[in-house]
């Protein structure tokens, strides 16, 4: 930091007095323009900030908000404006670091609770029952329709591939699929699944 001359110190104190007395936005803008870059540079070099521009900007913003809100508390007899503003900036940096450290040490339940990728026993039982009922339902519907569903859902074939495999029109495959699904749905509803 360069050493401030008396005229500059008076000007800064005048702006701060204007903010304190009248909440003068133009004077605050002058203070902000004067200090924002300096506070950011100060914050970037401070321990715990580790060159984070985002954290440094947060320190600038919170510092200048405090300058705006506490301008009336400034006492020329105790310190010059620079010392007062940098003391606020240092305290803001410490507060932000404490707040961030507090959150860094929190352990979330998700950090220690491991959920299995495997479904639970009740889900497995339900899936087995559903699969058994679908197999039974496929036995009860038209064999040509059942074959289309098996090719589509068990072998992963498209309707076009099924039509080519059996040398039948695509429309026939589509209608067999629709009819088979409707019949299967009715059978499953009868079993309340």
C-alpha cells in the first residue's frame, strides 16, 4: 500500500462523513471505487483465501456493506479511514473463513449412509411375482401375439425387425403388439397387479 497524503485522507474522511450524515450515494460510490480493488488485493493475499477471486469479491462486498451501515460509527480521533476500512475487511475475512470452516466440517447423513444398488427383499419378491404373472399371462394370450411381445421385450427387437424376421407386414406386428398388451394388461388387472 502506498502512503496516503493528507489531502487524500481528508477526502476519504469527507466521503465517509457524507455517507454517515446523509447516506450520500455519490460519496459511497467514491469510497467503493477507491477501496474495492485494494480490499480485493488485500483479500487475495490473505491466509485462507488462497487466491480465490470469488471469496475475495465476497469480502469486498461484505466490507463495503459494513462501511455503508457503520459509517456513523467512524471516529477520526481513533484511526484514519484506511485503518478503519481495513480493520473491517480483516474482520469480514475472518468471519467468512469461520463460516466456511464450520460448513466444511459438517458431515451429512449421505456421507455415511450407503444405499445398496441391489433392491431390497420386498422389491425383489414383488419383481419376481410380477415376472411370474407376466409369463403366465403370455401363456394365456394368442401365441402369435405372445411371440411378438417376447421378441420385442425379451430379445430387444424393433417392430420392423420382427416384421422382416417373420416376413409379415409391419402393420400386422403393430396390431399384434397392441392387442397382446391390452390382453396382458387385463389379465394382470384381474390378479390386481
